[in-house]
C-alpha cells in the first residue's frame, strides 16, 4: 500500500483509558503512573541519556475572535455586549500573536538546550518545514511562531490553496460517505458519547444563566429555546465536515465565544457578563465545546475518515530524511481527530479550561536516539489559563504546561518513551483502517 498520498489525490478525495498525568515525561521529573500531576508545569521534554533527533509539531492556532460577528445569532442570544475584538471574526487576535511568538521562543530555547539546533539557527536543505492551513488564523499563527523560533532566518509559511480556503490536508471533512456509513457512524457516535451529551444538562443551565438567555432578543422572538441534551441531529456527508444541529451546536458557539472572551478580557467578571465565575465554572462552560469536538471528530469511524490526509502528512514528515523540525498549523478538530485515529488513551488536561485541545496547543512528536535505537515521546504542550491571560515570558525555566500522552495497545519503555516501530504502526494501522472502511462502504455500494 502506498502510505503517502499526493496532493492530487487529496483534491480528488475532497471533491467527492487514562493517559499518564505527567507535566514532564522526562527523567527530569520521575513519577509513578499513580502520582498526581503538578498543578503547573515548569519542566521541559527531556530524557537523560538520549539525544533529541527530530521534532514534528501539529499545532492548533492561537487565540482568535469568535467565528461569527455580533450581527449573527451570537449577537442576539444574550442582552450583553461581547468583547470588542482586535481582529475580524475568526481571525487571530493581537494577543494570540503575542502568545504564539512566546511559544516559538520557548521551542527555540528548548531545542537549543537539547542541542537539536544551534543558536540563531538558519536551516538549509529542507531541514525545517513550516506549513499551515490557508485560513488567516492558521497562517498568522505559523508566522508568529516562526518569528519567535527562527527570528533571523526569514522563513516563509507554506500554504497550498487560495487564501481563506480550507486546504484538504487540514480540512476535517469526510473524504467518503454512503447512507450505510452515515447510519453506522452516527450509531457509533451515540455508543461512544450519548452519556456525555446527556450529562451536559447542568452545563447548559450554567451557560444560560451566564448569558441571561431568557432576556435575549433571540429568546423573545422565538429564534432559540432552552438548551436541551436530547435534540441533536447529525449529518455525516461526503465532502463536508461532520455536523450536528440543535442545542449542542448553538451552545458550542456560545461556549467557544465565552471562553475566548475569558482569555482576552482582562477583567474576569466582565468576561463572564458580570458573573464572578470560578475556574471550575469556566471549565464547565468549556466542557460543552469539548464534548462537541469529541462527538463530531473522535468516534473511531469518523476520526479515521477525517484525519486520513493529515495522518499521511505527519507520517511523511516523520519519515523525511534530513528533516529536523516540522510545524503544521491547523485546528482543534485536526488535533482531536489525529489523536483519536492513533488510539490515544483517554485524558483530561490539568491546568486547562479546555480539557482536550486548548487554544494554541501543540501536539509534539519528538524522536530520541540511544544506543542506535529510535524512540518517540508524544506530548501536548499548551499555555495555562494564567499564561493565556497574563502573557508571562516563556523559557525553559518557565515553560508552558506539558502533558505526556499514552496510546491504547502499546507500552512505553522504562523512561516513558515509545518504540519507533510501535508509534509508526499506529499511523499505518490508522491508514489501513481508512482503506478498510472505504472498501467496506464505498466499494460495497458501487
């Protein structure tokens, strides 16, 4: 089987268990699997006796304005005024740019400390690749990150399609679907997440109270009614993203906007529309969005389908001779679906409002060598709520949070690392699963 699919094929396709809670997986911070995670990470990904050889990063864009403006339903669903953003709807904010530059500086200092790159590194001969989806927020995130990591190298951000369009590598759309596939995929979504959707009743109540839903114009004109856990209607169509209508979709839009407002607005009470919300309240509001992402993008049948192009791209980066550092910038749906397609063990991030794929998070695959063998560490690197709000300078002594991931069906060595062949097999198995699904549903329907 050909493991790397071409851009032409991608364009053709688009036409038609608990993780170990470690803030540092390295020997720097020894912990047993049952040891609780520290509240804030202050360590780096580092393994005594190993040499860092390569880093591949899949990043979510940093802080953006809400996807829709004040003249949309978002503006009518609350009587309160939303934060006045420095960016147009869906675009990276100035704060997001500053935070991403800081993250790039942190990665530079980390990789210099591990001697993967020298100071003032100017990469040559394809040693570094910076590749982003063609949306403003992803290109801008990659540019800010690159400015922080390679400030004097003058690297350009690679993007492949017309500006503000979705690159098929990053577009979390279904590359195939049939009536039978849609039926089975929706059944699997309910099998995996029906309880999570039902358990959102209290979250909906809190969200409604915070935005004063019943005092809104949308409530009074009948455009919206009370949020309820049991009105979801799913659509799994070829060439489109998985979607859901009903309360989950509407509440996710509000949850997303509120959490972004919390990150951006200096006054937390003002961010909560006059409510003095605790960090747990903010997590409860964000959980709506977290469940929405899981429901749409991480059921196995869906994840293998929507993540297939990006799984191929990441595998190609890991296998590219001479590649030292890769930075691919997309969306939370990309990070979530890739992790699900690889079989990540269940996890909930400590020191985060968003528990799965926080704003600006980096899924980091780092390759280490020892005695002629290659190993991988897989980690989520993300800024804590305090770091997002206060923007302290990041360095190897004041790092972002780092959460070490594990995967179902494969074990780590004594130092917490995955064997090269085991991690690569997860990618190959995901690609094989995609092809099996295609054969089962598309060729059967033909």
